[in-house]
C-alpha cells in the first residue's frame, strides 16, 4: 500500500543517491542508513505493528533481491542497501512493481550505455555468459564481469533505481 508520507523522503534520497553514484560510483551509508531507519520508524509510527511488519518485509525483499545480485558480483552493496531502504518506506507490495520497473530502466540504460560506448557486442556476450554459463561455473561470476575487477565496466545503477521507484509511485 502506498503511503503519501513516503514520497518526499524517497524522492530526496534517490536524487542524492543518483548524483553521488554518477559522480563517484558509490551510494554513501550516511544517506542510506538514516533513510532505512526512518522508513521503519515512520511506518511503525503511522501504522503500528502492521506498519513495522510491512516495512521489515519490504526491507528484506529489497535486500534479498539485490543482495543475490551483489553476491554474484553484478551489483554494488550501495545499491543493495538503497533498495532495502526503499522497501522499508514503500513496503513490499509497491516494491515488487518498483523492482520490475527498475529492471526495465536498468536494461534500457545499459543498452544505451553500451551503444554509445561502442561495446554492445561485449555486453551481449557477457550477459549471455552470465545467464547461460552458470552450469559450468556455478553461481560465481566470471572475473572480467565482476564489479570487484578494476577493469570491469561499471554503470551507476542508482539512476535506474530512482526511475523505477518513482514510476511505482505513479502507477497506483
């Protein structure tokens, strides 16, 4: 259930996260942790135990989905914490739709980034290896595609998180 009190804090945080991620490829803890705590506190204050439960489920959903991607080496921990914090504010029902919109926005951004950067073939080859090569290597990401590799291409993902989350506010 979407709550009007979630709009302004979420908007402010995703804007700051987007700017910092574009500039430094990092989403700072000083931004995300107070936002996460605020989502839990406000949800509990406004909706009692129900709000607390919904906030915690939203936080867990965001953390698990993006945490899995981070463990595979394809997502930064700042993205994980940001999605968990967003889930604490918008709850799991809205977060499910937001995650779909985030994936769509991220896919479009990645295609544009690869097209303008001249590495479209490399991107499709890497994506194919991630999707279809897991039987050979397990869940471990190839070193050349892992974000911990300094030579890996790193696209800031906070803009996609911001776009998908904000779309979720207007979809209801």
